[in-house]
């Protein structure tokens, strides 16, 4: 039995266009994430990896759409290849078959993955430099606060009433870490 062609698409924001990724590739099923690729904890990536079966081919527009660091990239490719699942990166024109060990494919994967990781690090460095310049010029105001004063007061009331921090964080659609920071800053201001 011939395997299926499965597509994985990832964009960082809902404003970005998914249409250019895998355009013209005939796919049996597509999984799309709208989130950062900083790690592999992405709902559609998890669903895609679980869906894939022996003989399938995973199609991805480019390496950085699947993974942002070499360790994650290697782990995903090696796991899929061990399950006899091929991976095809269209932008880089790289194919990693799941049918045995090919030392040249491994070398390609490691070199391209290292270059992608280096490129991402350079982008972050330029971003930090740009922010530093903007701060010295008084143009950088930082990130918008996660909660306004009214929401902070409401969160404090909920916490004082004994509601679980995880429930409060979910209510405001923020992380628990952010909630703890907000509550701690607010507490310091009132004492």
C-alpha cells in the first residue's frame, strides 16, 4: 500500500499567509499551526506526527517551519525515519527517506539545520540591537501590559477569594507566570 502525502504548515501570526507554503503540492491531509516555532509544543504538529503512518511522506515548506533548532529538527526527522516516514522540505529541495540509513542525507540534515539555527540566532541578535537603539532614542515603549488596572484588581479579588491561579490565568488568557508577576507587582505597590 502506498503512503499518503501529508502537509505541515506553520505561520507565527494569523496575519501571515499560509497559501504560499506547499502551493502546488498535492496533499491528502494538511495540518496548520498558527504559533511560534520556538519549540515543538504545537497542537497541529503533535496531531500531524501522531497521524503519520509507515510509508507516508511529510511535506514541509522549509526547515524553519518544522523546527527552529538543530536538536528538535534532528529528533523529529530521526523519529519519522525510524517509523519509515519520509520528510520532504520543498524550499531547500531536501528529502529524507524513511527507508534506511543514508549518511549523505544525515550530513545534509545536520548542515542545513545548523545553518537555520545560526540564521535564527542572527535575527534575534539584530532584533535585540534594534530594540537597544530604539530605547536610547526613546522610541521603544516595550510590550503592552497583559492586563489593565481593572483586570489586575479583578485577578487580585479572585485570588483573595481562593480561586486557583491556573483558573484565573485561563480566565484572562495569560500564563500563570504572567499572573504571578502581575500579582506580585500589584502587591508591592499596595504595601
